[in-house]
C-alpha cells in the first residue's frame, strides 16, 4: 500500500505540473485554460487525499505497536 500511495502521488504531481504549464495566467478561466485549471485542482486534491491515507496508515501502525 505504501508503494501504491507514492506511485499515485508521483502521477498526480506529473499531471499537476503538466497542466500548470497549459494555463493562460492572463485569463485562467477562459475556454482553453479551464480544463487545465480543473485538472490541476483535481490533481492537487488527489495528492492531498493520498497524503491523508499515508498518514492514517502510519497512525494505524503506531497504534498496533503500542
């Protein structure tokens, strides 16, 4: 599970970086930039969710050891 969370984090980070380069910062919510903005936000959310899962697994292991 630990390896899976790191792989998902890396994929989401690559998607996030790629989409940030596609955003037109002059008009970020224009027709061409909106999909990049939406995908960047969702990739950030994926990274956050996987981080929470990783932390909860660490807490679970600490409780098991105690």
